[in-house]
C-alpha cells in the first residue's frame, strides 16, 4: 500500500516521525510536509509565491520532502508532483494539540486530510490532545490500526476520519469511540499588549466554551479519556435550511 504522510507542525516534528515509522509497518510511506510549522492555517493554499521543495534528512537518512507551503499545498504537491502513483491513503499528523469541535475548521492537520478527500483519496487526521504531548507512540499505534481498517473497508468519497487521542498512556485510555463533531467553541479576543518600546500590539487569547455532554461528541469523549473517531466531509450545505428555504420564492426577488 502507498501511504502519503503530512502534517501542519512541520517536517521536523516528533509527531510526524512517529507516524511515518508506525505506518511503514503496513505500507510504502512518502512524507511531504511543510518546512515550518503551519498550525491553524486552515485550508489555505499558496497562489502568489513560488513553492520550493527540498529533500529532508533525519539522522543522516532521507526522511521526506519539505515544502515551503501549507498542509493543503503539501497534499497537492505530493499526489500530483512527487508520487509516481496516487496513494491508497493519506494520513496527516500526529498533531500536537486537540482538533475537536470548532478546532476542526481552523486545523491545518485536518485540512491536509480534507484536501486528500477532495482529491478522492481516503484520508485520516490524527492528533494528540495536548500542546505538551508525550504519548505519540500510542497515537501512532492507533493511527496504524485505523489505517488498516480504512484500507480494508474504504471510505465514502469526500469523507475523512478525524482521530483525537488523549495525551495519556495506553493503560489510561478508556477505549475508542465513534463520535460526532462537538459544538464547543472558543471565546476569543485579541488582547492589547505593549512591547518593550511601548508600542501597541495584539495577541490572540481566549478559552474554550465547552457545551458538549455526550460521549458521542468528540470534545466530551476525549475529555473523558476516550479516543474519538469522527467521520467528516467538506460538503458544508445545511440541508434542513436548504429544504426550508424552498418556500422563499427567491426567483421573484
């Protein structure tokens, strides 16, 4: 099996190293990832500046390709320019930090997987729910097992799996749950600050407003020490509203 691996934390992150090594046990892995951290860039793609690709070595061994671009750029570049054949699977991660609830929208990790889904390649995004993550090995094990299931059973076109793993030892994990995207969201503000010269600048701060209370919600599941597996897609149509708006008679505006 041919597996394309990417992320948003950058090609030198520990998470992508653990992920690539775990997936090498089940397939032929190609790594194409951003040269530098691209967290929270969402599904941005590069249009106005040239993209450069260089070979990246780790411990004096070839590891993959570093791209001066976004996670979505890396997937396009990997599939269209670097790999000789389309991959059977794309796996993005292992991200440092939770990608549940509203974070899915902002996540470069999830967007890399979503770009693959747009290109009709089955995809998985994997995150450890801490910015001080130290349990990548278990997350890599989960990623490998779920990858095997996806390769065996397949996914609907346009759908990807968003996997979040609590930053706990394997013994502390309560289980793995199929979940929905939660409704928790951030209460954000750009806090006004001043640099040492007295000049004003702003820094994004805020707190997560947790409203999810069911183990079927990704945010509540990981908070309860479960691994969450959420199928998501890029069709943003609100079908209930679409059907209700049929009575609006928009043709006569």
